[in-house]
C-alpha cells in the first residue's frame, strides 16, 4: 500500500504555526497518518488537485472532520487556528465543525468524508 507517501512540512502559507501535511492522491482519497497530528488536534492537509487546503480536525480517536478552507462568502482562502477558521477578506469566521460563527458568510464550510482506517485517516476528496 502506498499510503503515507505524504510529507509533513512546517511554516508554509497562511498557516505559519500549524503543520502542513502534503498528501498524495490515491484514487480520489488522501491517506493521512494519525501520527501526523503530534500533540495538536488540527492539521492542514494539502493536495495539488485541490485549489484550497483542507483542515483536518481530530474530534477524538475515531472521529475526524475534513473542512475545505474556502470561505463560503466569496470563495477566498481561510486561515486556520487551533480553535477555528477566519477569513481576512471580510471577517467571517467558522468553528472547527465548519459552522459560521461570524457573518457575512451564511453557509457552513464544505466538508469531505473522513474516516479512520487503522493508523490512517482517509479523506475522500471525490465527494
Ligand atoms: S470572502 Fe470570506 S468573508 Fe468575504
């Protein structure tokens, strides 16, 4: 199995303090090693097929949210923190489940199905 060919990078793009995992697309799915989370509960996942990053949120050992980091107001990139996401363009913010916590955005973030399979989290980016 070719899973785990991605790379954890630090200090990239708008998420300077959050680790970035460069994931390889495996037939429409990204496989993220659980160990990539280290001590944090959030991880930025990057893949060349996606215009924006995904924020992978660890709710517990079995539950994960994969949030597309594109603002639902006017499609601008979001900045992730350990407690939520915000948009520098017009000030919208979202919680770690993708719900709007501050307008002008009024729609939740797009999400991708994410499930744990042994030591990996599989994100389906085809849905
Ligand atoms: S594009 Fe994000 S608040 Fe307007």
